[in-house]
């Protein structure tokens, strides 16, 4: 069963400012012209998704293993945290969720000669 | 030729007729007025500023003129004019100097988009600029006036002009605008400061202007590289305290206090990001000026 994937909508190096050790980052939405203060965790998600789209499970895996938590949240709490960040970042046009596609559908979308 | 080279009667006459053109670098401003005491106030506040040749390009043509309407004239009101258009509500002629300063600030904030314009005090020491963005009531101008009379060079108490290409911040060494209780505080703190007459009952309360110290006027063409972003707040009886804040927070405060951040779009975002990258960002709480100045001195010396 294919699942939706998340991706970063913007060329991140042009629109995201992060600073080592800080709890917040700044994102500029080039479409609306708005600037948003976002959590460092949201910026980390955007940086991962700028490299390659991922589904929720892949993101949860990276959150579990690649973030230096003081205390790792429970799986439920982590899932809830991820949801809230993804929705917030989608609202401000940094991330977007792509509809699920099967390999066959993906092939069908490729232009033919 | 500088403004002080014109004697009072000639200055009054020139301002009444064609106006005088002042080089308020990086701008030139032509000022016209039929209010004699405004000519005297300008002579005091801007005595060391150059007059520009009449043939040179002028950025802003402004005037503060007596209201032509009979009722306003009876009430002794004056109007601010920009490029031949009357702007703002008429104010008592006794507030003409404040009106002129606010009017020039408005001209710059509304038009000088070659800069990122930040509502902030800017001072310099050792080539490094201290940028203090803050909303009214935070004690920004009072602190700025105190530092400007204790070894810091004043660039501006109101408008930081950030050049997005060079990353340097410019000021104009124009007068510092003080309000209400700040006026006697600075008169006592810096007896050498040159004040305009106090102007009561303005929309901001009683206002007085302080001429920029001589060193600031002499070096007014020299910009500085931002090194500190400090968000000041005055709180009664609070000990002076500098607390580091996140750069992201400082960025948002700077953007909020900018007049034209939105106009610059992504270039403004990136330019402001470069500025914040190069700065230490702090919150500063204080109540006593001596203590505040001593803390700034100690802090900046340890940073050098």
C-alpha cells in the first residue's frame, strides 16, 4: 500500500536561516513574502526533506535515531510532535505532502516519446 | 559652506524664500519655512552640516509653513509639506522642529528603499556598530543619548540604514528625540548636551531634541559594521543586565522594526540574516544610566 510522502517546497539554502545550538530558526516564504519563526526541530525536518522526500515512518525513524534528545519522547508523543510540526510547516508553505503513488502510477506519469 | 556660516537674519530670509538645502548624508533635504524660530532651531541643531549648492539634486523637498486657513492661523498652527503636498495634521507652530524631524523621518522611511531601514538607535565604537531596535517606550533614545555622550559615536537614534550590498550601517548624526522624563534625566546626565526648547503637548507628550555630539557630526559620513544587536528595555529599579538571546529572535525583532523589510523580499531576508550572523544578540534591561553605560563599556571591552 503506497503512503504519502512529504517534501520541501523551497530551495532551502535560500529561505531558511538556522544557527547552531538555537531552539528556533527563521523561514522566508518567497510566495507570500512572509517571514516565520519556526522551531529548530521543524527546520531539521525541512533540511532532511530537502535532500529527499520521506513518509511519516521514515521521518519518525530519523527523529528517533538522529536527534539528540535530552529525553526521547514516547512513540505516541513523538508521532504527535511530528504531526504538529508537519502541519505547521505545511501551513506556512515550507513543506507539502505529495499524494501516494505506486511504481506503476509513477511510470504512467512519465512523458512518452 | 556650513549652516553656521549664515547669520540668523539671512538664514531666516533664505528659509522663508527658496529654502536651504542641507546635506544630511546620504540624503540632501531642502527645507523651507516661514516660521522664524524654526530657522533658529535648525541653526542650533544642524550648525555643522553642509549646505548644498542649489544646482545639486535634492532627495526631499520639505517645508513647515504657517497654516493658510484663518482658523488654523488664529490657533498658530503649522503644516508639513513634502514635494508640494501637505502631509499630516497641522500642529502648533511651537512644535515645528519636532514636526520637521518627524517629517524627514517619514520621507526617508517611505522612500529610501536602497537601504533596509531599521527603526533603531545605532552607535559605534572601534568601528563596530551597536544596533538597538525597539518600540517606543523601551528607553532606546534615552540610552542612546547617554551612550552618545559617554564615548560612543552616534549614528542615529531612530533610523539605521543598512546597505544590503556592503553589510555596513549608515547614520546621519541627526538630533536625538527625547520625550517626557527622559529630558531632565539626560540634562542631568550630560550637562554638556545641547537641547532644543522643550515642546509640550505633542502626540508623544513633551519632546525635546538633543544635537548630536561633535564627534558624531564630524564622522557622520563613516558607516560601521554591525557587531551587536541589543534589545533594550527600561524597568524601574532594575539592575543593568545583558542577557544573550537567540539570533532567530533578534532577526524577527529587527524585521518587525524595519520600515521596508517587506519591500526587499528575499534580498532583505538574506541581508538581515547576514547582519544577524555577524552580531552578538542580547537583551538589555536597565534603570540607571551610569550603571548601563558602565556595563556597556565593560562588555564591549571584553569583546574586543
